[in-house]
């Protein structure tokens, strides 16, 4: 909470949270005040003394010690309610839980309302328990060892959980949830691990030995405010045999579903292990292939070097032979010259020197040359033989290598086919598991939540590891992830987005109430997702087109479709198809149906009729320009299609509805820089979205009172969220890092909504008498 503008210190929010009480649901009088919206009379039934004016109030305040903080509730005659606190002689009030700022209490308000000093603490606690940004961890003092209602137990996945037994209409056990920053009721399965319940279960089983189901025992203890004698008496009064019969029926049904999911998970695990084994074998084969390829390249290199060496020796041998032949010819020429000289010496006496010195040198030279030639020839023959042997071995290796490569290719092809087959089986098993999960969600009635990211040219701060998860990093640098029924990256098309909502939408033709909601900050693409441009329509137009197709395909059924279009602007309902009529429409409950009085409803028979209604609504819808969005919607748009079908053979009737909601964008005034009327609109938008969040929180925690009437928006959505409909929500986010805080807030809102269980939807049919 922000600081007070007063000179005195403003109340400490931490102390405020410690002082707030934990009684669930509040007093009946306060709940009546919330549901009716009427200001209370100045009476003591509101939990304490009240003053009629400022003087009387000052006299009452004089008895309060200076160091004590007293929480109060101010009830204005005009219906306004504010949480107040009194400290050090000063009174402050909290304008809203959104700005969290304590402001000085205006003196003129004393004459326009009354102050109650007990219900204010309850109002503060209620808001603190449902506001994500307010720390309620100090609401209960833990670890003192002085409170025997305090305890802990070990959870298999969450570790040590802190519990606290709160006294309400009956005792209820809570645990402190760190992520949600709030106290939450402990589920029965977890509660069995606490010391208190563990000590009570044997007492009941000693009295009823055949009662084995500890979950049912915990439920009986809860109903009996943890009094084992009362639980035993209640069960004996009901009839223990009936309890055992229902217990066995529930166990058989539950075990069958669990075993089916276990079998699917086991098959998927086996297929994943087989894929891993085949991929490992494939890597080994590729490694062997690379090794043989390297050996082949090495042998080719050696062969090339041998051929080069052989060529060099051949050239050297040829050169040596030519040189030897030239030397021999020269030697023979010299011998012939000597012989001619000798013959001439016989005819003409010439003095010839003694000793054939030249002839001996020539002969020795010839002999040396001949010896060298023989050595070269011998080396040539040896090299030739060696090369021939090497070539033969290389040829054998090449043949073997080619054979091995062919074997590897065949094995690789076989492994690839097997991997492909295993992956197909894996996808099939995963699809079946998804179908089973969707059927389970259908039975539970969970809200289906889809997350879509808007395309943006800036850096994307979101990651999409698969089709269900979104990962981002918060401003503190911590990595956080969120899981939804389906996520859509910025590249997703309108067709892909619509395909996943098609089964939910078409069930409206079968007699179900269906609601599709788009939520997100301003400028995140909600209107584009729901309405879309003319050449690429969104969910609204595609859904109605599909409804027309389904209705036309069912030849034995005659359907009548009626469309209405309205907006919630500044907490008032406007008919967008009759802007000249009643400006403010009222809501009325008739039986189990919610009716908007005087709302225009037009019968539609074709897409042309729908397009006319959409164009008329877009023309009349309130928009404005802000810093975050050039054309920002300033109201919540609701398009409702009522469907009535009659079987022409049996005469039976089915009635359903399709409600398509385009919420105005949540926004922070500091970023949008809204002023004047735009600022007033932003306050109304944020108030209604906060009320929607409170409804989801109440539904998720199974609260006794669901605050549908806190705003016109939640009041209109009561039939869609009250357990009689199928609901889906689009969470639209921006990937811009500048919008990271708003994006994380939107993702947390969607994650909380995904945990809401509405229960199994009801089909609205009326049997006929036939023809």
C-alpha cells in the first residue's frame, strides 16, 4: 500500500494483515450488504457502536489507546463501502484494493454514513485473501509454539506444508501457499498426513474396523468438526453398510480410470525407451560408417603416394638406362678407334706407349654401369611387385568397404522406418491420453484456457517449448513457466485458434450453454481474436458460421437462432442494436434463467444477418485512443446467440446458448496516461475485471459465497460460470519486454482460471410426444 499524504505515519499493511480475522465468509449481515448493495442502518447489528456525527465519533475515538490500530468499515448512505483504520488519533480510508493507498478520512463523511468497528476487519481480510499482490503471510503468527492449532506435514512433491486449524462454523484446516500468498484449505488426501488427523483416524477405525477408506474418514471428521465420537455417531446413524457400499463403488470406478491412465503412461514410457535405444543404435552405425569412410580415404591417399613413387622410379630407371646406353656407345666408339690405330700401326711403324691404361678404365666403367643397371632393374621389379600386391589388397578393401556401406544404408533405412513407426505409435498414445484428459476435464467442468501471443516486431520475452507451456523470466530474473490447455505462438493463424474451440462451440446446438471469453491487457489482440477483420474473421464469426452449418446438416431438426449484442460501459448495460431505446438495461432472475429486460434480440438466418449485427455493434461500441492502443475498447462486449431446436420426428426440444465475450483491456493508468473521461472508464474496467478475478478465486476455493453481483459483468456471466455451462477463455498476451509485468499478471490470471471446476454441464432438453 502507498504512503498516506498526512504528516503522521500511515498504517502498516503488515500489521493490518496480522490484525485481520480469518473467519470464512464473514458475518451474514455483511454478506447481505454485499449482495443487495444497500447501505446499513445506523444500528449495532453491524458489529459495534456507531456515531451520528463527527463530534460523537471523536468522543468514541478518545477511548482508543494511541499505539493501537483499529480497523473499521465505513458505510455511506449512497451505498459506498470503504475499509478504514484508526491510529494515533488519525483515521484513514482505503479507496480501492488496486491502488493500495491509505488516504485521510474526509470529515464531511461522518454525516453521510456510519462507521462500524468489527466488520471492517473482516472486509480487509476478505480482500487480502483474494489479492495476489498483498502479502498475507503474517495473518497468522507461525512458529511460536504457543498455538496447538498450528502444525506441519510432509507432502511428496511440495515438501513441508504449514497448517493452521481455523475455527469457523466448523473447524477447517488451512495451509499457507507461497506462490498464491494466501491460506488455502488443505485437500483431504493431504490432510491425512497431519499429526492431528493421523491421531484421530485409528480411534474411528477401532470403533468401525471394516471402514478402510481414510479419505471418507477425513471427510466425516471435517463434517463433525474433528470430533471422532460425533463422526462415529453420524456414520452409525446413516447406516455403515451404505457407507461401505458407496465407498466400494467409488473405489472401483476410480481404480478403473487410474489403471487405464497407468497403462497408457506405461506404453508411452516403453515407446520412449525404444526410441532412445534405436537412436543410440543409429548413432553407433553412423559412427562405424564414418570410421570406414576415413579408412577408405586413408587407403586412397596411400595408393596415390605409391603411384607417384612408382612414376618417379620409372622416370629415374629410364634416365639411368639412357645414360648407360650412351656410355656403352661411347665405350664401343673408343674401342673401335683403338682398333683402327692398332691396324695402322702394323703398316706404319709407330711408337706405341706400353700398357693399355685407357682400355682398362673404359672396361671398368662399363662394368660399373652394367652393375648399376642391374640393381635398378631389380629394384624396379621389386617395386612393381609391391605395387601390384598393394593394389590387390586395396581393391579387396574397397570391395569390402562398399559392401559394408550398403549394409549400413540398409540398416539405416530399416532403423529410420522403425523409428518412424515408433513415433507414430507414440503420437497415437499421446493423442489417446490427451482425449482421456479432455474427457476428465469435461467431467470435472474445468474452464478451458487457451493462451495466444500477439505478433510483434520487438524482442520476444516469451518462449514456447511445446503446445501447452509458456516460459518467461520475471523482473527479478527468476525463470517461471505457465501451463494451459493450448498455447499459440505469434505465428498462429485464426484458423488454428478456432479449431481447438470448435468442439466446445458446437455443443451449444446440442442443448448446452457455452461461453467463450477473451482476457488480456489493452492492445494484446483480444478484439482481433474474437472479432477479427472482414477478410480474416475471428472466433465470433467463425463460430456462428459453424453453427449455421451444423443446423443445416441436421435435416430432422428445425433450429431458430436469435442474436443480441450488448456492452457493459461504466457499470451500465447498453443495447448496441437499439442505441435510441432504453439507455440503461436491467438484469432480472426468472427461475434459473438470467434475463436482460428490453434487450433487442434479432432472428438470424444467414451470415449476412450476422454481419449486419456485428457492423452495427462495432459502430456503436465505445472506443478511445490511449498511449497503449490507438483504438482501445472502453467497454466489455457480449454477443449472445440463443439456439432453439425442435425434433420434427419426436417433437422434443433443445435449447442452448453461445455467449462470446470480448473484455476491455486491463490497463495501468501510468502507462496508458488516461485522463478525464478515459480515466473514469479505466477505473470502471479495472473494477469489473477485479470482480471477475474474485469470482474465479471464490469458485477455485469452493467459497460459500460467490460475489457475482459485485459488477454488472460478473452478474451477466453468472449463468456461464455458475456450473451449468461449458466455458473457455482466451488469454491474450504481448511479447514486448516493456509489457512484461502486465503479461505475467495476465498469465497468472489465466492459470488461476484454469483451476476452476464448474462441474459437469447440463443439457437442456424437453421430451416431446412425437407425431
